C-alpha cells in the first residue's frame, strides 16, 4: 500500500512539472485582453496576407497554437516574442512541439520534426514563416 501511495505522489509531482503554468497563462491572457480581438479572417488580413502566408497555414496556426497555449490567438501579434512576451514554454504542455508536428503532418502531409529548431523561432512571425515554408511545400506537391 505504501508503494502505491509513493507512486501516486510521484505521478502528481511529474504531472505538475509537465503541465502548463496556469498562473503565467492567466497573466499573459490578462495582458492580451488589452488588445482588440481579431477573428481569423481579420487576423490573416491584418498580419499575414501581405507576408505571403497561406490562408490554410494561418488557419492552422490560429486554431492549433491557441489550443496548445490556451491563448486567444486573435489578440496575438506577429511581433510577440514566444518566450519573453508569451512565456510559451511555461504556458504550453511539455509535449506541445510533438503535438504540433503530428497535427501539421495530419493537416499538410509534411513532417516538420526533422527541420524543427525552436531556438531559431523568436517571434510568432518567425513561427508563422516556418510553418508557411513547409505548408506551401505541401500545396506545391498537390
């Protein structure tokens, strides 16, 4: 019985270590609430259409990145820094990158795991350009 209890406590500690920091997420969302919310079409037209980002990639990012982070992506700007402004690694589950790779594969049929380098991605715009590069490859193949 003592062994089961120790396993339970250990699993709770591990769960906490791998979970998003909900206090940090709440703080980031509070900061973002000061900005107007843009629906997908508005967000795409305001920030990414002129950058050559495909609508399908913007749609993917708007939906999936919101799911991974718990942020309302209609308030996120291209200039937001992933770690300094959005505290990305703190507000997402530990495996968000794996989930992104899997979801991107399902959506676009492209495996981005081999070329993934999160240290090269400083801002949301950097992440969008990266996703677009590989999302456009999928569209060219079709």
